[in-house]
C-alpha cells in the first residue's frame, strides 16, 4: 500500500471514528471514491486500534478510574474510599460491552444468515458480516435513519446526567445500541451518543460515555487480529503500524475538537451531514 492510501485511510478513520457519522461506512467507501484497492479488514482494525490509543491518552484519568475499579473487583485496593463507585463504573462498562460481543458471536455462528439473505440479499461468508455487506445502499439507509434518530434524541433529550451517574440500566441500554454499529453506516459513536442523550446525559457526557464504552470492544477486536497481521507478512504489518500511528494523531485532534465543540453547539451539523451524504449515495451510486 502507498503512503498516500494509508494517510487517507488514517485521516478518514481518525475523524469519523469520533464524529457521529460512521467510520466504517467511510472506510468502506474509500475504494469507491479512489482508485485504491479495498484496504481489507486488517488495516481497518489497525486504524481502530490507533483510535483506541487516542481514547486512552485523552481520557487517561477516566481509564485509570476504570482500571482501579477492575483491580478493586479482585480485592486490590478495595479498601479505598472511592473503590465502591469505581468498581461499579467498571462493571457497568463490562455490562455494556456484552451485547456487542454477543451480537458479534451470533453473526460468526451464522445466526442471522437467513435474515441477511432474505431481507438484504446479503451472503455472509465464513461469518464475516463486515466483508460481505460493503455496498452503498445499506450505508446510505443507515446514515439517514440513524442520523434522524440522533437529531431527535439531541433535540428532545434532557441534559441532567454525567458519566459518573451511570447505572447498570444505562450501561446495558447504551451497550445494546453499540451492538447495532457492526452494520456499516450506523456509527458506533453516533448510535451510543443517541442512546445516551435519550437517557438524559449531556452532549459532552454522552460523547465521554460513548468513547469509554468503546474501549473493550475495540481492544478485543485489536487483540484478535494481531496474529493475522503478523502472519500476513512484514509488509502488511508495517502498513498496519503506519496506519495506526497516523490514525492516533488524527483521532486525538478530532476528539479534542469534538469535546470542545459539544460544549457550545448541538449535534445538528452531524445530522445534516449524515442525511445529505445518505441521499447523495442513493442518488449517485
């Protein structure tokens, strides 16, 4: 892969992973707008890992709190005054991760093959949903539908909760929403922010909740794909490393922008972009 292709992929991933406009949808569309070949799932996951590192660095204090909660759950530092609340937040994040894991396993086991073929004319190959539905109609549909849902949630949702107010119910609901993001065009950050806004989290805290909830899911995907990256050969491993580093830089800058933007503006600009892009895809592709 050329450096230009890796750079484009990294910038697209770094920007769209944290803006609620669907990173997977944009990554899938890159080959349609350029002469580059499809970058494949290994590079896709590599850039997601770069995004993960950006989350860990940007939200280091929150990540440290969750880590302390995890250790407190096994008795390490359990006597600290903050241990009960940290432990609770840790387990609510774990609970919120379960739906995405369960949905992903169900797809791998072929539980939705018949529905995919009958409803969407999709053939799932070896349980790999992502590589078998790379077409624009589904992306466009999800961009529009979930974009409108985000707009309604942001318009009608109250702003009364912070991440520290998370309950097991909130963690589970946002986790179920996150499971929907396996379908391109949905946007993991978009659908989880939508659910969080419906539950009454402020815009900034909805984004914070969304990003922290993504850590286990993205980390798990990264760990699973590492052996495949090294087995693919040194050239692909180097491409993955370059893409990951470039994505980290773009993602960190984008996250800083979004967290400041949401302090003074609504999510309507992202809603308009999603609907406009979805309509353009339907019209021209």
